DNA sequence: GAGTGGTCTAGACCACTGA
DNA sequence: CAGTGGTCTAGACCACTCG
C-alpha cells in the first residue's frame, strides 16, 4: 500500500477480486478496492464490532499509508453496501441489525392502512435435523451436517400474517433454542449478530403465489387454499457465504410486499 | 457557481432540495448537488437524448465553472440513480430503455429452469377511457382527464405467463395504438422513450397473492382460482412524477419474482 | 496518439456533534 | 472548543477506446 506509485499496486496483497479471471487478465485492482478488502476483513474478524465506531478516516489513512481521500472512497463503497454507516460529526459505525429502528430492512411487508398495534412473535418449533439434500446444497453443507429448523408466526395487531420456516447450519448456531429466541428483544438477525457472531449482509428472495395448505391456513387463520405469498430467502454473510434459508408464507389480505425498482 | 467560495453557494440558483423545509432550516445544498439538478434538467428538457453521450467531464467543468472533481461527483450520483451510464475511454451516456440487453430491469420474473424459447407479446386491447377516481389520484390527474388502457399478454416459450393492465395519461401518449405497440421491437418503455419522450426513471411495486378470476385464468391457461402474483406498479419519470400505473398478474408455476435485499 | 473516464494525492475550508 | 465526516480544488498519472 505504498504511496508514490498510486494506481500500480496490482494485487500485491490481494487475491484477485472475484471469480478467477482468464489467465491473461491483468486483474487490476485500485487501491481503494484493496483497502475495502482489508477493512471488510477487520469487520469479519471482529476487530470492529457491530454498532461500534471504526477509526477516523485520518487514522485509517495513516494505518494503510494512503491519503484520506482513498480511505474515504473505500468507506463510501462499504457504506453503499450497508456494511458501515456514516454519521457526520460523530464518526463511521459498523452497521448492525440489533438497533435498527426499522426492523423492515429485510421484511418488506407493509400494511395497507396505517398500523396501530405492534408486532408479536410466536415460536412454534425449534428442532435439530439432518439437512435434506436440497437444503444442504443451498447452504453449502454436507448431507450429514445437522441443521436447526425454526418455525415461527408473526402477528400484527394480533392478527397472524407471516409464517416462517427457517433453516440454519447447526454448527454456527450451537445452543439456539426456542426459549432464547422468545426472550430476545428485537429483530432475529440482531440476536444472530450478538449471540452467534453471524452477520447477515445480503439476501436473495424468490417470490411466488401459492395456495395455503391445511396446516399453514390454520396457523394464519385462513381457509385452506387461500392465496399466499411464498417468499424463499437465502441470506449471505461476509464473502457471500449462505448461512440461512428461510421460507415465509405471507398473508396479503391486509398487507403487501413492497419493492422499489430503479 | 463561483469558485473561490466553494461550499458556501447556498441555494443561490437552486430551489430547496426536497419538501419545503421548516423556515429556520438553512437548506444547505452542496455544489455537486446543484450541478446534478442542472444536469437532470438538461436530460428532462431533451438537451441530451437517451443513448447519446453527454459532454466530457472537462467540458462540463468549464461550463459550470467548477472543478472536474465536482462534476465527477454529480455524474457519479446520477449514474447511481441509473440516469447516466459511464463507459471508460468512451464517455458518459444517457441511460435508455431502448437498447437494453436485459429487458428485465423492470420485469423481475425469472424462469425456474433455463429458458429456451423467446418472449412473445400479444396486445389484447388499447382503449381510451376516463380516469376512475382511484387511478386519477395515483397518476395525479383530474377525474375528467382521459387515460389509455392497454391490456397485453406476455408468453415465454409460447406459454402465457404475464397478464398486464396498463393505464397511461392520454395527454402524454397521444396516438398510442395497439398496432404501434405490436409493431415496435424492444421493450415497451423504449417505445415510450423514443416515440413519446417519456422516460421511466423509477417505480414502486406492491405485490400480493390473489386467486385468478375466470377471465384472467382463461387468458393465462390456468384454472379459475389458481394463485397468482398481483404486481401493482407505479412508474415515475423525472421529478418523481407518476406517469404509469400497471397491474400485472404473474403465473408463478414455472417462474418466480426475484428480489435482492441489502 | 488524442481523448475519455478512473485513481490518487495534498491541502483548504465547511457542517455537524458533543464535551 | 476539538474532532469527526463532507465538500471543493488543482494537478498528476493510469486504464481504456478508437481512429
């Protein structure tokens, strides 16, 4: 990270940015990109913990031996990825799910009318089980690996709206029980972060319309066969490593899934 | 936009950035933000047209009497908004729907398996009608204003998958007919752009699960009552002005709506 | 080789926060 | 007030595209 030869520091300290490139590709990586990689590693290794402030731009510039502007560009990129949060006059902080005002960063369901009551969660089930083949593939597990399956019901204003089935690698979530889930105040991903050190960065959802089966309909207080939104979510932690598969059934009688296109 | 007093150019040439602020708010707006507003106006007024290159950063810096870095920051922001597209070594271009390789910028439906055949469109209907109250509200029209209603069916590999109902303000789309829609090659928003000068910038979607009614089911080749994705889209042009309301019914038997969370 | 966007630096000053 | 992030400048050099 020596200055003086600014843009020519080509992958000296850095693995090629993404998928292995063709052999003839120079794989040029700008300095700020390398800084970003190093800083992401600091996040991943817990040097800076969720909610805490990271060192100031000046300090980081000294540490990495680059100009403040270059650090700034790295931080900008990480803030755009929702890894960091900048607050003018205060500092730059590690993003966290634990203190999010809006628990709706990942749950995109909105009420048709203004909501009055609050959210209640009921954990129906929390079991260990071997990973079925399809699940093992999605989470990059061996078929012999154990998983934890959580089933829960979310209600708004007392009315059940979301039925979630959640699968987690048991190895990462040792000791997760329905009781711990119930006792925790705040979003589930906040618990994952503080108790298990697993931070969700990004997720992909596949959305379909399905007919409610008997059991799901009963839990959601609907007639069997009612149309439901099926939301299959694969959540990734650092390095795009998948660590959660979730299948939600959303009742969209009084709510809708909100999405923004641009 | 005088240099020498860089960050103190407080709303001298610029209306307050968003909703009118409380009277005591200074409404400070940085230079690059003002440049962005001016450049957006140039886009809106057609000085730079979709697909064309805009002037180089240096030229713009001279024109606006700021440094290249400030212009760069304005362009960066506009590229993040998908208004412009940067191409290293070539220039910066006005984004366009007309030449998009991926027609799937706004249609987020993906096939479960690799798709073999192509997309076919069938325009079922294209009629003028008065705006119903709810529609008038959504599109900011007077109840007496005329609208055009287009109904079309999208098929992949010959199988019908998407049934769209599209409402447009007649005033903006004078002379739009089913025939013109049918004859146009490429995405619908490309036609809107080249033929009517209406560019879609952004959209909001509300997604629900519904049961297919008789008519929709017949068109989609499904049994009445089959679960369908209902996707209600409000599309905005420059200045966040709503100019299209669309309601799509998606058959999700062999496709899913893809979304990315971060 | 000329022209474009992309990166990096160094230094100045501004806006915001909190002690 | 000191310390933080935010803006702006000026200048250098690099990577890419195309004639």
